[in-house]
C-alpha cells in the first residue's frame, strides 16, 4: 500500500485552493481599482436631507430615535443642484445637515460611494 497517494492528493487540493484564493483576491483588487478610477468627486453645500426615522433599541435595550438618511441634495459652486442617493453601501463618515459642506465620490453608474465633510 502506497501511503504517499493521500498526501499527494492533499498537496494538490491545497495548491488548487491557494491558486483560487490568490486569483480571487487579485480580481477583487482589480475591480476596486477600476471603480476608483471611474468614480468622480463632487463638492457642495447640503441644502436638503431626506430620510426617515423610527424607534429602535440601543445595545443596552433602551428606546432610541434612529435616523436614517436616504439622500442629500447639494448645491455645487457653479449653482448646480445634485441629489446624492445613499445606500447601505455608501460610506458616510458623519451625518450631514443643511449648510454642511461635503465631498462625495460617485461611481460611473451614479451610485454614491462615500460622503465626507470638508472645511
């Protein structure tokens, strides 16, 4: 009985798994570089915040008012108004209020990728 056959299979399976992992990571990294390259940045002052609120529980079990922003309408320096739709994938560092100046990254498809405050 040759005991090296099971170990060869294990080595082959491990190598195949490693190749799949590395290839998958490379594809995700390449995709994120493409998204970053095709995204545009807009700056403006928040004129309107659309959202919703509801009662929720905090980690201690206390009732709290949870506010969820759905979109920001901003006015750019050129006077153009833009609606920035927010999703669960949008990175928002801090809630924006009317009068705040923000910078947003927008994908080529028009999805708001991130919102940050600017001075």
